[in-house]
């Protein structure tokens, strides 16, 4: 009978884990689809993603963190590229995202001309204020302004000779008050509702570059969002002694804007936050995870490592010091204890069009889920 119960329990746990990873995969596939257009600044991508995620929170049974709305709205300036994205160098038409990217602070330009070499990788047309720059890897980002020049970053492997001539037609639109929103939900604790554990991730990515190219952002950070959503589903079905809060930030790629806004306009008292766990780039893990702020909170980091060892989860839980590299940062600056963890190893796609769902392994999703659940349980013992 004991053996039967053991096998039944093992089967149930395995089935539950399979459902969790299937859900995570579905969320990554959904968030990286063209409907959300890179969860960014054109085609209403970020807005659509925010409303989708708010609906997810509601369906799980979370309450709005402020008791009114899941969306905490704010604005910030951003330079966008909604239209034409045509580049020809040395008579060769280049493919947006694959062969070239336009630097995010670039202005619109419809021009052509010769290029003069200024150094080993840069070629310029001073009259048109156009720069062509050769790159080993194309990595895009977000800019809060439009400058008085246009920079085209080209993958050096696609040209047979150094850039000598160009023809471009690029459209930009500077938006001084782009509307964005953090998505914030809460599950009340059963014993100490005024003590809160926060789980956070950013849902925004880079959006689109032109009318035909978008950046899916599977690892960065549909992976972290899927982990947070799985945790929200679990905690909604398993109430905890402490309140568990969930925040999906906007504006991370533009400079941690959403998390900064939340810390300046908190929907819960910051002093009531027992600990914050921020997840970003959670889609791989062959080499384990790195934990930012490990040296700032050694007691909690030791507990995290002990749990990982006891349960034989990740291959490594490496320590890193304080860093302003994700949404935990402004909370730490306000005195909130926090970890930011990210996976190591595996695919190298980052801020490019190759960060796609179909190449993201999510091979440590289940172990990350277990690690967070056990770590939070240790925090709630007191």
C-alpha cells in the first residue's frame, strides 16, 4: 500500500511539473508572438501585453495591489521607429534586424551618398549626418531622445568590402509622453498580511524596428514573466502566512523606469516588504544562476544555497554583489532587501531578433520554481 501511495504521489508531482512547464512554454510563445510586437513602442505592443497580463492576474484570483486597478500608469519619453526601415550599402539591400539595426537615438533620414572612413569600423557622410558602423554582433536598445544624426550598425560579415556608399529611408517618431503601466497584483496573507514577499519581473522588451521587424524577447524577459505567472498561480491556490505581491514592470529596457516609478509611488509600504525576488533572463540555466545582492544579504543567500543543495536543483548558485542591472535596484536603494537572479549558459541571443521562443530551452524552469517556493517558505517561518 505504501509503495502504491508513493508511486501515486510521484506520478502526481511529475504530472504537476509537466503542467507547469507546459504553461510556461505557452506563456513564452504567447508573449513573443507578433500580436504583442516585442512588447514595446509600436503597434500598441506594450499596452496589449499589459492588459493581457492584468487579465491573467484576475483569472488566477489576485487582487489589484491598490484595490482599484492592476495597472499603475506612468509616462516617459522614447524614440520609436514605426515606419520605413530601408538600408542599402554598396548597392546591397540589407535586412532589418538580421543585417543591420538603426541606433535607437537616430533621427529619420531619407538620403544617399558616399561614405568616408573615419576609423577602423566607422564610415560617415558629414553632409547627411549619416554614420555606418561595422559590428561583430547587432544588439539593440531603447533611447529617450532623438539626436541630430542617423547611425546604421551593420553586421560586418554581410559586406564583401568596406562601406563606400549608402541609400537609406528611415522613419522615426519621438514620443515625449509614451504611456506605460506596471501590472501589480496581491494575494493577502492568512496570518501576517502586513508582511509582504514581492516577486517581480519586467514584461517590456524592445518592440519593433520598422513596420516588418520586431524583437521577440523570449529570454528577456518572457522567461521571467512565465516564471512569475506560474508562481502566482501556485500561491493563489495555496494561501501563505505572508502576503505575496507580484509586479510586472514596464520601462525596464528604457532604464528601469517602471521600478523606479513604483518605489517613488509605492502601492504598498516599502517597509512592509520582507524580501523581493526579481527574475530576468530565466530561460536557460545549464550553468546555474547568478544572484545579484548576494553579498548584501549573506544570511538569505546562504539559505538559498542550502535549499538548492538539499534539493539538488541547479548546478550552481553563484554570488554577485550590488548592481544596477535590473528592477531590484531602486528597491534596494530604498532599503528593501532584494535578490535579482538570472540563469547562466545556453543560448547567447540577447537584444536581437534571435531571442525567440522556439530556441529557448526553459530547461531549469521547474527547478527555479521549486527554489523560489522553498526560499519564500524559509522567509515566512518567523
